[in-house]
C-alpha cells in the first residue's frame, strides 16, 4: 500500500508533467500561430532556462489551491505556466556574474554559461514579459477582472516590493549583513513573495471570497518562510551534487541567514512550527486540503 508521501510525490510529478507540457508548447514558436519573428538563439536560451527539470513547486501550489477552491483547471494551468516563466526568469538573472555568479542550476550549466551573459539577460527579460502575456491572452479563459487582479498581484510579487527588491537587499547584504528582522524581510521578498502569489492566485482565479483568499495568502507566506529556511539549512548540510547548484555560497560571501544566527536545531524547530501553522490555516477545509498540507511538509523536510 502506498504511503501518504509517496502518493504526494506521484501527484507532484504528474503536475510537473502537466506544467512541462504547457511550457513546452508556449515556448515553441511553431505553435504560436502568428508571423512575429522570434530569434532562434534567444528562444533556445529561454527553453534552456525553463525546460530543465525542477520540481515546479509554485505551479503545483497554484494548481492545487485552485482545485481546492473550485477554479477552472485549464485557466489555472496557464497561470501556473506564467508563474513558472517568471520564476525561471528570476533564476536566470540571479545566476549572472553580476548577481550570485552561479555556473550550475538544476544540475545543468546556467544560461549565461550555456550561451552568454547578454543572451541570458534577454532570455530573462523575455520570460518576465511572457508571464504577463500568458495571463492576459485570450487563451486564458478568465473574466477580465480576474486577469487584472492576477496581473496586479504578480507585478507586486515580482517587482520593487517583491523579488527584485529582495534581490537588491540580498546583494546589499554582502557588504552590510542584516539583522534578524532584515533577513526575514529580505527572504520574504526574494523567495516568499512568488510562493505567496502562487497560493493566492489559485484563490483569485477561482473567484474566491476574501476569507479564502486571505487564508491561501497566509498559507503561502508560511510555505515561503519554510522554503527559504529549509534552503538555508540545506546550504550548510548538503552538497552541490545533491542540490544541483552550488552550496555554501552565503557563508563564503558573509551573508547572514537565520540558520547562521540560530543554528540547525533551531531551524528544524521553526520548520516544524511553520508546518503546524499551515495545518491550522487549512483546517477549515478538512481532508480536501490534505495535498496542500503534504506540500508544506514536503517543503519543510526536503533533502534537495
């Protein structure tokens, strides 16, 4: 008999396959049905940065939240693909020499290594704008008001007060290590904002009431905190082969993390508390929310 986490792993793999197929179609110029020129090298770089494996956690959370709240799954899949395009843009840019200077991502050469820096910048730019194009396109069959809400929420999660601002704080942290409050702010922007969006977006596209939307937003915040805390823990306890990217870089650059401040045992206790918080938030939905709770447990306990 399958155990609960095995069933979760299979569900996550199925969702990842769905998202991969959607992304492959969106990044296939032959299927676009228009006469707009799309430079081959740029498109290849975009595909390299997106179609390279990955757990597809953010799309998974969006799809499962939408299913829980009765959202249209075809529309949800397109919004999930848009979210992953934006996430992958951020990874391409974060890996650049001017940012985190990484040569490995998901076990493969990063885009600027496989191509060049200028192409990597443009690939990220194109994926960023493509995310909003996907949501706004007629093929995403949602009411105009819902699309507007999604575009606004995604812009807020990815811009000055979200990922871009968080990356700026991350770069600043190399010279001026933040205190605990500063670390939490940085991480909630750079990493947490898009995870929070993924969960809230599932509620938005489902046309949910304010209570459900706020609940999913808070659930996303808890998962986002757990994701970054687990990532920081793995950065000091795992290796690059297991992670598919360089480890120990924050320590080497003198960046502060909550794990560095409080230690691994404290981090594990905090992760357990965040899972409990997620469970409490999902309790009104009963067994129907089991898959989302499993996702929170997966994030907190992941090994790579």
